[in-house]
C-alpha cells in the first residue's frame, strides 16, 4: 500500500528519497487499454487547446470555473493574459517604433515558447485531476507518461489527501519556473538571441517586468489595476518569489480576487490591451503609421485631441506556431525546493498604477529621443 502524505514533513521525506534516487524514469508498469486511451485523450485535448496564447488563457479560466480549489488555474489565467499582452505589444503602437522586425519575431518566439511549454506541462496535470475526481481515485501515477516532474506527482498525492490549495499552487509555481529554466532561460539560442541583447534589456526595463491584474473595485464596474514588478527575470529564485507574491495578491485579498474573477468573466482574453483600458488603447490603428510621434499619455490618460494607442488582438498580430516537442528530462534533483512551500510573509498591496503610468511615459520619451537621434544622423 502506498505511503500516504498527511503532512509537509511526509512530503519532505518522500522528496528526500526521490532526490537521492533521481527517481525520474518511466515507470515500468503495464498500462491497461483504458489507461492508454486516457493518456491519448488527454494529449489530444492538450494539443487542441495549446494552439496559441488566447486558447491557453481561456482553458485555464474554464478549468478554474469547474475546479476553484485549483488556485493556480486562475493565477495562470491572469499571468497568461499578461503573456498575450506582451506578445501583441511587439506589434503595437509603441514597440514597433523601438524594435526591429527581426527583434519583434525573436522576442515573440521567446514568449510563445515559454507560454506553450507551461501549458503542455500543466494542463495534463489538470485533466488527470479531473479524471481522479470523476473516478473517485487518484490517477497521478500516470503523470510520468506526460513528462511531468516526479516532484509534482508527490505534490498532487499530498493535495489529494490534504486538500489544502496553497501548497499545490506554490508547488506548481516552483515546478513551472524550474521547467522553463533549462528549456527557455538557459537555452543557448534564447540566451544569445534574446536575453543578451540590448533590445531585450530595453523591453525588459519598460514593460516585460510589469504583471498587471485588472479587477473591479468593490462596488464599481470601472477597471482598476493591481500588480507586481519582476526583478532579475533570469533568476529562477526571483521568478518563484514573484509567483508567490502574485498568488498572495490574488488569494490573500478577497476584494481583488472577487474583482479580478468578475472582470475576467466579463472580458474574454483577446491579447489586446484594449481589454482592460479601452480609453487608452484601441485594437484599430487610429494614427498615421509614418507620422511624427507626439506624446499622447499623461497619468495614464490621453492628452487632449490625441489618438489612442494601437494594441492589436493576438489573432491579427501573430500566426499560430508549430512547436517542436518539449525537451525531455526532469528538473527535480534537490529536495530543498520544499522550503518555498513554507508560508512566509509574502503579502503585497499590489499598488502598480503610478509605476505603470510612468513606464508608458518613459516609453514615449524614448521613442521621441530615438527619432531625434535618427534625424541628427541624417
């Protein structure tokens, strides 16, 4: 009979054992026809919904509607919205004036690969949980057949017995950030073509490090913003801490959670920033592409007589991508990652409005400085 994980102490013991054994290998078990069929169905469903950022983002939300105890599904939905906005920014009003077409394509491939990888890793976990609920028996022994880390098998088994959504959500953050580390962040191509470039440092400084959660303030239908700012994006440790802060922002603040959930229900994700601020962004280009750029923004409002900023929907910005199969291998080799599960003070007020407004104004100033520099060189 398998050992039941009733406490984090039990989890630690199992992870220590797995860490020593480097236990990620395909289990030598004979699958029944029903299990083989289930694996096929889950893979097929995952591929279908892993088409682009919009389909992934919506799939997370639909799953959360059915299983609200899986907190990461809503956190993933909100963060994935930001991924889509970052993708369409590359074809929007501002960044087309700062980045070359080649830089736009390379940066998109970086964002898209990470977004795709996370979905193809986490969504089969969700569907196995759904099957476990429907069959009233845990099915997590099948996770290795989807290439999912042995770390998550332990954490799903713990959740099945314990039912506490917090450790599972933080474990998923730990898993996804470590999963991305070698496949994207440490990938030689992306390190050279994206992370080490001047263009990325500019992009990272201006927008990529803001994670925005639109929400309705209590008693209002007007969209407010909460959020966090990423520091040291290339550090897996910092990304995990960011994930914990974002989790705290949603699930430790009932008003933000309720407001973000209701806002998400009312605003299907398109990838355009018009989704949350139609007063400032439009999915139709209102300005002349070759016209001289003039400052339009002050305190996140349009200056008098100015056109809104173009922010296209994803469907018009980028074509769907056929991805190569995910690289194999399990990242888990150190049980000390369990230290992230301890509920330390990571609470945050989420105040980001002023910082975000200043960022938009900085981008405009940079565009104008670049144009002035080009004119001097002519």
